[in-house]
C-alpha cells in the first residue's frame, strides 16, 4: 500500500470513526463541557433566588406542586450548589443527577405550558441530556472525583490486607 492510500485511509478513519480521537483530547473535551455547563447553570439559580416568589408563582404553582416556595428554593439551591460541583468534577454524578432532575421538571413545565414547541423545550432538553451523560459517565479523567478515586485505589491497593478488604484470588491453571 503506498503512502497516498495510507493517508487517505487515515483521514477516512478520522472522519468516519467515532472513537478515533486521542484519549487526552476526548477527556479535555469532557472537561470543557463540564466547566461550561456548570458555569452557565449558576446564573439560573441566581435568577431564581433573586425573585423566589415570582419563580414559585410562574413555574412551580403551574405544575400543581404543593409548597411552591419550598420547591422553588430546592431548584435554586440545587442549581447554585450542583453547578460549581459539576464544573470542578467533584461529586459529579450526584451533582449531575440533581441538575438533570431540575431540567426534567423544567421540560415538563415547558411542555405543559407551551406544548411540544421546540423553541420552548430545546435548551432544557439539551441541558437534561448533557447532565444525564455526566450521571452515567462521571466527571472524566480531569476531575477531582478521579483524583480521589485514584488516591483511594492506591490506599486500598497498598493497605488492603491491613484493613480487611477482600482481595481477588489468584488462580493458576496448569496444563497437563
């Protein structure tokens, strides 16, 4: 195979293959997505807190939920606390789950009020799917969660027999 064919094949794999990006580039993209999502979601919580009774009346009461002020605070505080956690990659899955939940409620509200109108549900749908991804995948390689998990693995790997953690048995199969 000559060099031209190899280059064309490499370019074809790069264009058509979904997993051809280097791991570091993929992980850096996840970091960027996490930071952008976490950063831009903070303002939603701040907006809710700036007029909590207005938010409760316009959004929560429309859903028919009891205690609208309480649930308005729950939504605002979830967005204020979970968004920076997501951006940092600390407690990523629980933070993303809280944000995913608020976006599901937002989607329900938009559908209830405006029907299946794309302009009214598109942003909350994009947020919901993005948060669902981080609930499933976690924070990625460049997250505080990963640093903690690696530290725990080193600690448990070195000291497992001292603290009573079960180790996998090593089995050797011999051929006769």
